C-alpha cells in the first residue's frame, strides 16, 4: 500500500500538462544572466538613436549695471527707500521763498552772518574747508573732528525763516548750520548728518539760496559690497533759489549727501546768484 502511494506521488508530479517550447525558452536566458557580471546587462539591449543631443555653450557673462538715478523735481513727499533701519523720506517745496524775497535774504545773509573758513582734519592732515560756515544753536556741534561753539544769538532773518519752516512742516528745529559756497570751486565731502549729538533719525531742513545746484544722494551699500558705491541707488534733486528740502526718517542712516553742489547746465538767472554764489541753511531738529 505504501509503495502504491509513493508511485502515485511520482506519477502526480509528471501528471501536469506539458509546457510548450515557447514558454520554456526564457529559462535558459534567465539562467545565463546568473553568470553575467554586474553592469553587463545594458550591453545586450538594443540601442535606438535619440533626437536629443548635448550642445555645449559658453556661460554668458553677467553684466551688472548701475541703476538710473531717480530724479525728483516736483513738489511732494517721496519715500526713497525702505530698510530695517526704517523709511527714508524727502519732502520737496520749490519756491518756498519767492524769488524777490529770496534775493534779499541771500544778500543780507552774505553781508551779516559771521562766516568763517574752518580747518578740517582728514587722515591726520589739516586742510582749509572749501566753503564758509556759521553755526547757531544752544549746544556745540562736532562733525569731522571740527567743533563749533554754541551760538544762541540767531540773526533775525534766520529766526523768521525758521518759524516759516516750522509752521509749514509741523517740525520744531533747534539748531542751524549755514554754508556759503562762494563759487563752483567750493564744495563739501560725501557725508551723512548722523552724528550722535543729533539723535536717532534727525529731521534735516535744507533751504537753498542763489545758484541752482543738482543735489545728488546715494544710498549706503550693504556690507557685502565692502564700501563700493558703484551700483547703489541714487536720487537727484535740483535745488533752485528759495527751494526747501526736508529729509526725515532713516535718510541720514541710509543715505549720503553730495560732495559737490554741481551746477546745472542752464545759464543762471540775472541777480545775486549770477556768479555761482550759493548759501545753504541746514536746520536740524533733534
């Protein structure tokens, strides 16, 4: 009986239907792959040419250009930048002082303000500043290693102009730096009015008399530029006879004012400013 069962199992193993030759063919191929080295399989595949081709192109050089200056020549309020320091804002008032009055103010200031040419220090070398200055205020003022002594005796014309500016801007000012540029050779270095004595974010009111000049401002570069001003933002503002410019917010922290009050290309008007003389009042609110 046991012998019959054993024969039945052997016979059952062969009792299934015979495989066709077509289905039995892959087995030798599969077995042959066992003897191939890794990476050899792709050599047995049939390759078809592709329409895609690798084309090498030289990398294009990135051309970096300085942005075009923004020109502000109309009356209004302008936000010129926004940074972590804050908003930098300027207010322009052309003709704040009418021409006839501006002529009289310029002549009187040139005659009666105690102008003085001061000695500056740059890299431990002394030099004569290429302009005349005068200071009015209850406290001394120090900039570029130059200290101006307190002078509470305001000229009546300056007090009148100060009151007009305060009435029209809503700011109260407590000190004044006057600058007299005698001709096109007088100038001032690039600078910001950010001395600690002026406080954080001081408001600067600049009132101009005399020859028209293009007032250019440039934004301070980020640290990664290593002091390079080539590609910074710039703003140009023509300052005509009797024009008032207010700089407020983060303007002194983020921007610099021009080194040279560059004359405009048009010929000057007839009058006191015909020879290029220019007086600037820089009134500071602490």
